[in-house]
C-alpha cells in the first residue's frame, strides 16, 4: 500500500522505490543479516525490484525504507504484513542491512515509528512478530518498545542447515505507550 513518511529523532521512514533495489539486494545478501532476519537468499536486484512493486501494490502490506535523517541513505526496511482488517492485526518485520549500525537504538526507533503506522494510521488492535530465539538483540529491541513474549514455536524454521525455535511476541493497542488514552 502507499505509505506516507514518518520522522523520528534520527530516522526517516518512507515508501520504498524501485531504485532501492540494488541496496535491498546487498542487504539481503549480507550473511549476518540473513542469519537472523529469516530472509530467503541469495536474491538478485530484479527480485528486489519485484518485491518493491509487489509491496507498493499490496493492500495488506505497509512497508517502509529506513533512512538516516542526516543523509538520505537507505539502511533497512520495516513493515507490517498480512494486515487483517477483521481482526485488526498485522505481522511486524524489520531488518537493518548495515551491521555496523546495530545496537545503537536505530531498530528501536524504527519499530516505534512503524507502530505509529499500525496504531495511529491503520487503527490496528494487535501487532505480532516471530523472532529467532537466538536473536537476543532483536528480542530486547522489541521488549523495549512494549512487545510481550507470548510463546515459543519449537524448531519451527529450517534455516542454514538446522531447525530454529521462534519466539512469538505481540503488542496490543492498549499496551502501546504511544496510544491515545482510552476513551
Ligand atoms: C534486530 C534489529 C532490527 C535490532 O536493531 P538494533 O538497532 O540493533 O536494536 P537496538 O539497538 O534498538 O536494540 C537492541 C538491544 O539489544 C541489546 N543486545 C544486543 N545484543 C544482545 C545480546 N547478545 N544479549 C542481550 N542484549 C543484546 C542491545 O544492547 C540493545 O539494548 P539496549 O538499548 O538496552 O542496550 C537489528 O539488529 C537487525 O536488523 N538485525 C538483523 C536482522 C534481524 O535480526 N531482524 C529481525 C528479525 S525478527
């Protein structure tokens, strides 16, 4: 779907464009990103162009490119997927494609900004995610924003030669710190 920009202290979230495909391919082909981001790979620039066109045309995906505010440079992607308008629920996904930027609070800021799309613009009730149990940085990032652990899907994913457990986390509208007070 079409998304309007969201500005944070250090980041700008904006719609993906076809010209982002080379950067997206380099992110998705970075082994350290792929190892925890559940990305299929390797991918080509053409496949990333298709991805951009697909999410822009989709009625159930709201996907943003993540840029540093002090220089228009794409550093990752964050979005809501499978938006279910009956249950007002969606799956959250994120990756920062530049490992040197990890653990500096950017993931937390991008997650908070994407939740504004979920709760303020789309009026969702629940945002959920799956994260590898071996991704403590990701889990910590989501906990800081208010996501609660709901359970463990044992050996749910076969990735890079072995099975991985997935932690299920979710944030309900009423537990979102940025939500307007209940009426
Ligand atoms: C997951 C990801 C988006 C998080 O973004 P980030 O900018 O690194 O996250 P933040 O810096 O906002 O928060 C990470 C937190 O985890 C902590 N952390 C990092 N490694 C940790 C570890 N091994 N054990 C415990 N905490 C850890 C950091 O210290 C930080 O917490 P703090 O602010 O309290 O110090 C990013 O690391 C990423 O893109 N990783 C690769 C792809 C991926 O895993 N995507 C998510 C798939 S579900």
